[in-house]
C-alpha cells in the first residue's frame, strides 16, 4: 500500500492479460484511498459481493480515518 502522500492520481487501474495473447482471460484491479465510513464500506462490500469482485480494505496508522481499497475481478 503506497502512502497517500505519494499518490499523484485519484485511482490506480491495472489490467493484466493472462497467457501470452490474453486468451486465458484477464485480471482487472482498482486501488484507491477513501474516507473510512461505515455506510460507504457497507455499500462497496455489497456491490463487490453482487458482482463477484474480490475486495480488501486496508488501514494504515499514518492515515487515520481513511482506508485503502483494492478491488479485483477476473474475466475471460
């Protein structure tokens, strides 16, 4: 998890193609910092579950009151 002060953009998006030509599918990942709110966390967790998105929420002592969200989905 990068420190919030080191991030220059609002979100980090990454797409990896699986196999030499992407024929085995792909993995898409979205990472971003957010204010920690119980309502927001519940909403994004509900969305992730409904759409088979693997999501992790990380907290860091240097960023109190905020969470680092990593959402990942695999496709073919």
